[in-house]
């Protein structure tokens, strides 16, 4: 297996971002597409676009614009690591995101952690962050316990749309 060090993506945010969604690390398909949640089987884009009652943008630029227009910041807890394929369980020697890059420039009201690894690394590395956060069911196609309703309720805490 190829376990050379991989590097994730830059955060997507601006000063109007209100929710920060943190994944773990980009999948192989995401790295090939060079943007978040590139695996069409991942439920992320269907969930977030469905929440805002918008179609899923086709392009990376369209997805970035969608996130900013809807005040959603997106990043991963792990910015670089050694990983086999896409499996979170294989992440080794993780470099953790400096969340102040986002928090110092955006008015983040809530952090949503997409899956177990992002939650565990966040809690371990940011135990005293004074922002509400919540572990969410992973949108990965590998998660049989995904519940979209939990995502809608968490987003409603900030946006109150559904």
C-alpha cells in the first residue's frame, strides 16, 4: 500500500461563515477531484444542499460559492497524514488543523464534526474551545448508521430553515 504523506485541502470560509463543518481527511476520490467530498456516494453534498433547498453544484467553484453563500465553513481536522486509501482507521502521524485560521476571521457559532475520527481528534486537540460543537453521523457511504435528520436538527440550531 502507498502510505506516503498526503496533504488535505485549504479551508473554505469567509467572515460571514456561521457553522464550521470538520471532516477527518479527504478520501482518495476527493484528493483526485481536489475538493471536499468528491465521492458521489458520500451523502455530504446531498445533505447540505438539500438542507438549503438548492441543487448540488456541478463544479468545485460552484460548491465553494454555495458554501460561502450559505455561511458554511468547511475543513478537515487532519491537514496532512499518512493514510492507506480512504480509511480513517489507517490515518497515522496526523498534523492537526490550526482552527484559529478560521475562528479568528469568521463568526462561527457551532462546529459540526463529521464522523468519529474528526470528533475524537477535535476533542483531544481542542478541549477548551469555547464554541458549541457536536459529533455528527459520518456522511461516508461506509457508515450504515447515517441519519440525515440529526444533521438537519444541528443545522437548524444555527440557521433555523427546515
